[in-house]
């Protein structure tokens, strides 16, 4: 069993739709990271959070520590949001665990 | 500020050889982490260096090693390459603590082992 589970694995949306990607984890964590990877491999760190909610532009990340669950929301999705979104957690020993990623395609 | 740079970007080696990859962090960043990404296993944490010391290590065999220099630049070495080592190797830097801060990723080195 993976320490970090993401859903869905693949997601296709129409431009403008509201998108939610979910992440559940089974280990005690000190932080959770959301990463974005575009074709070609480059990775960008979107959020690092340990509680509550963070917002950056059209992106919102939430975490519920009690339920061991985080969500990444994209409002007013755009084709340039097409990428793989990866959830990662660091446990109290600073070990990293990664989800397998959610491949998002936004169609114009 | 210049971003994280990795060299080389692409590399082809044969089984049994060894390889050294280099990572230059963002100026002022003292933590450098290395990751392996494969289609089958996804992203996996290799190790983190801070102030020339390995602070954390993932679950990889001893063939994978690294070091960090006084200017925070880091190298990772893989000895006795196996076909399964073919992967994208990414490094990331952060100010002090990879787990607790935003990390900035380099473009990666794509290694092919034949």
C-alpha cells in the first residue's frame, strides 16, 4: 500500500471548469506539498502546507490533518493548467513520500 | 536569481559504468535534495544534503551516493549502473529544510542505461 494515494489518476476537463484533485496519506506528516510537472519534466512547487488552506491565483490547496486528506482546487481551468499534479508528504523524520500523480488535460 | 541548474541534461551509459550528476542550487540555498523519477515507480526521494552533510536518505542501495560542497553545489554518483537506473534525476534546493520549505527544482538529468 502506498503511503500517499491520489485521485483521480487522470482527469479531462473543459476550459473554465472547476477542478478538484484529492490526496490521502497514511503517515504522520509535518508538511504536505503539491507539485506541478509539465511535459518535458520540469517540476514547480505549488504549495507547501501543514494546516488550513492556501490560495495562489486560481489555485487553492486545503488540508485536513485529522482526516489525513488534502485537496487541490483549480478554478476557471485553462489549457495551460494541463500537467501532472503530484502530492507529496514529509513525515516527522523528514522522509518524503510521493503520490503517483494526477494527469490533468484541459480542453479548450 | 538564477534557478537550479543540473548538468548534464542528458546522458547515455552502459551497464556496469558509473555516473556523476551535478546540481547547482539557487544562490543562498543550503539544502539540496535529489530525486529519481521513473514511469514505474514515480518520484522517489534519494537524499538531502545540508551544509555538506547528508541529513536524510531514502530507500536506495549503496550504489547511490552523493556529496555537497562548501558552496552548496551537490553531486550524486551511481556506481555499477543497472538498466533499472534509467530515469530522470531531479535535484531541488531550499533555504534550509527540504521538508518544511518550498523547494525549487532543476530541469533534471535524463539518464539512459543501455
